[in-house]
């Protein structure tokens, strides 16, 4: 373990992050194409479509907001609700962020997406102490996202795959693959099981937005920490 | 000339659309940065820190499992292929390719 306080932010870290995010591009690009196509279908100009992807950089939020595009307040609200999980994601990177300041924190957070967040957690847990990793991996995804949207906007319905096409499975496969290095052995079994059950039940009860993800995530983490404290109290 | 360029940009960005996009930016960046900003202000308890230890896995499980359940057996096989390749090779590109290929075979035979 590196001693606490020795977090750095180097160009090498940014580059390493960018390289590790390359396989994720395959999962992001088809989704970006869909977002670009939808933006075109809802009458946005190319500049508006690119601005949205560049500034918002959140796939599910953009797709959902576009489906409410005629009602701007609902669109903004829907986008916000889907992205509420990000409130929980930032603090998990505190080991890096606490020892950085200025744009290195608040700029890197702009580029925090699900994929590079998970990569960063894995890197952090294996002893990585270069905060540039988050920014580099995020930049790689951001470029892929904006390019995907541009392609989607340009070619529109020509290449848009039908619903249920296996291309959409890529996005899911990325998240399944990201889970594997997050598994730390038996102590994760109970929290993950609870997260799965609560996620499935909550999705049935609250299909709108992404509340089920938040419900499952909070339930799983709560069970994990309570089980640990109970265990140490009984031993102690 | 400059006036013409400004006019054509104005044609490309409509006020209401721009406002909606900016609203989405504020909401999304607010979530990205706001959670950690709050965390910095409040000196979190060991309980909260313990929760954050379990959050990453739980969050992705809560996202993946409901999608898979509504997907059917070929998606489950594809998920298994992704996990197997990832566990053995620790390589995202191979794992994603194996999972997608399996899903594609299933789609072929549907």
C-alpha cells in the first residue's frame, strides 16, 4: 500500500486511463449512435445534438430527456433523476479526490461516467494512486460518445439497429465485465444478492426513471456495512 | 460577414432547446460533482465510508440483473460467457466480444 497522502496526478496516469477505457468504447459507441439518431428524430439541429452530448455526456439521461423533448421541464427532470446515482459515485473516489484540488477534482468529475468510474475503483483498490486515471479514461469515453452521436445524427435511420438487436447487448456486456474485477470474494456475496433482489423488485414497482438502480445500490451497501459491524461487534 | 456567421449559428441553436440542454448540464454535473462536494463538507462517518466500500458492486448488480431477467435465456448465456472470459483472461475487449457473440448467435436462432 502506498502511504496516505501520496496521490499524484500525472500525464502518464491520464494516458493509462485513456488506454484502459478503449474496450469500453465498443459499448458506448452504438448507444451514442442511438442518441444521435434520436436527437435528429426530435428535430434538434446538428449543433444542438453535439452540444447536448458534449455538455451532458450521460447516455440514459439524454435518451430519456429526448423522449420528453416537447416538455422541457419534464425532460430536464427526467435527465436529473436518471443521473442521481452519480451523487453516490463521486464520494467512492474520495481516496483520490480528497488529495487533489481545483480543476483536477472538479474537471475530472465532469468526465465521470459509469464505465470509467468502475475502472477507477478497480485501479484504486489495487493500489493505484494516480488521480489522472479518472480524467484520462473519462476523456476517452467522452470523445467516443460525442463521435458516436455525430455519426448517429449524420446517418440517422440508415444504420439504426432494430430493438432487440444484439448490438444493444454490448452495453450490458460492458457492465457485466466491469463487475468481475469489482468482486472481492465471499464478503461481496450478500450485498450483491440483496442489490439484485431489491433492484428487480424496485424495477417492477417503479419502472420510471432509474430509482431501482439507486434502491438496489443503497440496499446492497447498507446490508454490507451492517453485516460487517454486526460481525465485529460479536467478535469484539 | 461576422453578422452572417452569428445569424447562422443562431439558426442552428434555438433558445428553448439551448435552455433545456443547459438545464440537463446543470442537473447532470450537479450530480457528478455535488455528491462528492457534499462528502467533502460533512466529514462522513465510518458507517458511510463502509457503505461506499460496497456501493460500486451493488450499483452495477442493481443495474445489470433486472435487465438480464427481462432478456431471456440467450442473454443469460451471453452474460455467463462475458463473466467467464473476463474471469479467466481479465481482458475487457475479449469478454465483451464473447458476450456479444453469444447474444448474436441467440438472435440468429430466435
